[in-house]
C-alpha cells in the first residue's frame, strides 16, 4: 500500500470519528451514523489495500 493511500484512508477514518463524536455531542443520530459509515468505508479501503499488497508479495 502506498503512503498516499495510507494517509488518505487514515484521514477518512479520522473524519468519520470526528463526525460520530459531533453527532454524539449534539444528539444527532444521522451524523453519528454517517460518521460510523465513513469509518467503515475507510476500514474496507484499508483492507483492500492490504489484499493488493499481499497479492504483490505472492507474485514475487
């Protein structure tokens, strides 16, 4: 996984956490759900990148 992908995924995860916390603080369930979804999306992206890395390692 390239450093740019790692940074991008981490930024998305952090934004999701911030949005979820803001939703918690304001009792906004929709914002909480959006934050959780953004975190999940970032996690899936990271998993996909790990799979790509593993496939590259196998080809070597």
